């Protein structure tokens, strides 16, 4: 009554399924393996202070990044690299807030 089953095909099927699932998720963009060159440094951005009566010059071509206010925090999306996004922070790792939406409040 105690039959021994060959578990090797079951194990190989499980491993193959996991590898196939990860491959499909990566191919369709739901899984992204971050590389060091994907990171954007804060030093790449500079704030131009506007002074009334003074002119400032900027380039006519827009940057490859787009910013959007999400839950009161400024989130940046890269238009050239699929799936690359991040939160803009200052040198103290504090998120830059935006005034377009209500900032989330801590509920007690």
C-alpha cells in the first residue's frame, strides 16, 4: 500500500513554473531589476530661484523627467526608461511636498 513516488518531475515542474512566471513578469514590465545606472542623483537637479524683475534662462528642450503630485509628495517619472520613478528628496532625505493636494495627516 505504500507506493514510492518519483518526486523529481514534481520538483522540476515547480522550479520551471517559478522561472517561467518570473520571466513573463519581467518581459511585460511588471518586474524590474534595478541597476546602479537607473538611479538619478539629487545633484542632477537644481532649483532656480525666481526674483521679481530678473530674467533667468532655461533650455527650450524639456527634461526627460515628469513630476506629479501623489498624496502630497512630488513623484518623478522618467519618460525614456520604462518603469523608472522616484520621490524627490532633499539632502536630509526629506520628501519634497507639493501644494496641489492635501498632505496626509497622522491620525491618532
